C-alpha cells in the first residue's frame, strides 16, 4: 500500500519549532542533539510495510524546501526575525540525520541525530508521518474518517449551543489522523464556531488566515542541561533569560513543568512574572497547578486576572469546560486541544512522542510534575537530576 505524500510543506509543523529554533540559531548553534521515538501505548505493532512507508515518506520530506511565499509568511509573524528567515531559505531537512528501524516484535525505533537547530525540526514531521501511516495501513481509513466526522459534528454543535463556552486553540499536528483530516477540522472549527482562536499548525494558520499559536516546549529547557557551564537546577533561569533576550516580552507564555513546577517557580521571580504574559500546564493535577500559580502571582502583588493560564495536557472538551468554569473569574484561561480535535475516532489514538535525550553527548531529561511522563535513557542521570532539583528546593525554602 503506497500512500500519497503526507508532508507537502515545511510549514506543516507547530509554531513553537520556529520559535525555539530561532533562539538556537542566534545563541546556541554549537549544540548537537539526539531524539528518540517512544510509543506509550502497549502492544502496538508496526509492520515491515509500515516501516518501509515511513522511510519513503521521510525520503519525500527531505526533498522539500521553503517556498518564497512560505518565507514571506514567516517574516510576517512579528517576532520571527529576518536573519532567521534567510537562514531557513538555505535550510533543508537532511535524510542522514534520521534512522528508522523495527524490532522482531514490531516495536518501532526512530532516532534523529544532528545539529540541534536541524535535528529538532524533524520531531513534528516524523510524528505526523508515523501516525498517519499507522492508521491508514492498520485500519479502514474511511471508517475512521466517518466516525471522526460524526464526533466533530457533535463538538461543533456543543460549541454553538452553549454547552462549551471557552476559547481554545487547535494543537493537533503531532497525533492527527491525517493531514487532510486536520485541515478539515481546523477549517470547520474556525468557520463554523467562534471559539477557535487559532492553531499551532503554521501551514493551516497561513491557509485559513488564523493566528499561529505556540511558544516553547520541554526540549527547549532540556537543552540547557547539555551546556556544561549551567547548573542543572538553574536551567529554567537560563532558558527564560535567553527567551526574554530574544523576544523582549513578546511570545511570552512559559512552560512550567520540565523539571517540576515547584522548581520553575524559584526562577519565576518578579522580573519574569512581569515579563511573561502567562504560563502553560502540561502535567499532573491542573487544579492544584492553577491554584499554585495564582498564589505565586499574588505573592508578588500581581492581579492573576492580568495573566494567562494555558492548559494543554491531554484535554478533551469536557475537561476544558470544567477547568474554565473553575478558573474563569480569577484569571485569564485558554486551552490547547490536540488529539481530541485531530484524531478522535472509533479507534484509540496512539500516544507517541519523540523526545530530546542527549545534547552534545550528555543525557538530558524531562522530570515533569507527573512521574510517569519522565523519559530518559540514562537512569543514573535521571536520579542525579532529581537530586539536583530536590537539593535546590530544600535549600531555598
């Protein structure tokens, strides 16, 4: 079964890839990174035919270049700088950086290894490819598509009849059913409701004249663990400092849980509280997290109603509505909803990730606020990172 090209534009990725890459381009071009794929679902089998198709799709991806029209669009985003866009004019995905394999039991292996400014760009493209290949070759696609249409119809009805009253952004690139289905979802949510404020998908934001939404991911903070001169427990400090230097308060929603929110708040001082427009939740109990953030703002005399809480952890519309009802009168609230927008079908979605695991040969890790989300190939390093975090937290009570 040979599929049509899945990636047809290098804009078909999350905005935060460009945001993070611009900082790397300006400040950290000496960093090299290794990314590893993981499927968190149990007993998922990738066939030899799927592996071949994934490799063929990566081959096609690596023939693409940014067009003039695409570069002009990136240049129109107020915080994307001209010198970085000119770099992208020269940049291309390099096939040698990606290795795909499969165990005898059908477990898929994907490794990306190269200069960080280039290796990091593969993540979303590869997840889009892997997910679509799996669902098109494992199931009857038209059956999946029909069930997805029925569920989308129900969501749009609920968004319009007052069942759901919150605003949200579509964050569905990485685990979408297919490229064409995410296109349908974004178009319909944007044109048939007044609740969708934008999308993380830059290609679809451009196509439908929507706001592209995103700041940075865990990998951005993780990469500072690979810089020798930076103490592990202070990586949030240096990550936020570089981010502010680059964007001067624009593009300012900070991610709190790379090495626990408790440690993040040690570095979220008065300057950062004022400089960042809000923070993003991505693990553990969202209500406890929100209360903790509001209390932190209040400790600096800042009105939480002037700041944004952005929730993005495995949300569906019911969970988002509950969070909105709970926090809406106390702070600004928004949501990034991913898989439940782009791959809600009669079959269970894959929970797949590609995570940064080494920088300049040194292990890096995400600790997260939920222990089950930790991912590191070096258990000794993960324990050392935990101890570093615990030591600073104990010392700075």
